[in-house]
C-alpha cells in the first residue's frame, strides 16, 4: 500500500487575534508554510486512505501552570522558546507516502519530460499529515531522554532533569523550562538545561515567559 497526497502553500499572520496596539506589532508576523494536504489522501487504488491509530499527546494547561509556578520559586527562573520548523526535524515513518508538488515548484529538470502527474516521496513528518504530530513527539522524547530528561508520569510532554532540577514542557513546537538559576558547580543552570535540548533539537533563542498555549 502507498498513499498519495498534495502539497499546499499557506500564508497566515501569527497572533492576528491581538489588538492593533503598538506593543503587539512585533508579534504580528506573517508566516509562510508548506503543508501536507491531509484532507484528500488516496491509496494506490484511488480510494480514500486509511491511517494508523497514532495520536499525539502534547502537554496540557495543568503541567504548563505547574512549570510556571516552579519557575517563580525563590532562586528559580523560567524561559520559553519555539522549535524551528518543528515537524520537519523528524522523519516520517508511516505508510510509504508520496506528494504532488505545485506546478511552479517543479525542478527545472522535469521540464520537457512529459510528466503529467509526478510525485515525490515524503521523507519528513510534514505538518498537516495525520501522523506527523506523533512522529515529532517521538523524536523529542528520544532526544530529551538521551540527555537525562525523565518523563513525568501521567503528564504527557512533561519532563524532569534530576541532576539540574529542571522541569521541561513540550507543547507541539513550544518549549518551556523552569529550573534553579544556579547549582553547585553550575553557574548558569538555565543555559545548561537549554544546551542539553539544543544539542539535538533546533530551537530559537530562549526568552522570558510570555504567550504559551494561547
């Protein structure tokens, strides 16, 4: 079995819901995305495709608020960051899947070849595919465990680092860290914790707590 779908190009304004106040203008950024058209995927016979029962389980509000509280304790701090092109940092592992490129995205070497419906293999867990969220979370989980982060029981997307006393929340492409500012032998404990994460996951520079989970 194989699946065939389309590539869609979108452009949206991030934080469009915020009032048009001067302090919000920097947050209102236009973002272009290339996504997988999960609304009309067909199999090799032309029938509607069936997907595996994979479900993503991002962190919830309760764990996020607990992380906020931990970061406000005396001698502690909290920061957050966004993963850069999150899903595309993980590989797609499901049913072999192929995608159609928009005509203006065809490589030049395709011109004159007589192609009328060419497809390319989907290698990365592109946003829009039903299973991509699961593969991204699996990727994050594996990389965090490599650096000593331990999943917190019953709280999906929540981790604890015993050595650095750090709590980490992962909600889709948003990361939040709360930890003591310093520990014996570790002058900047927050940076040390972020460095563990950034060894394997590409994220933006951490910033003070702000909008998270909306």
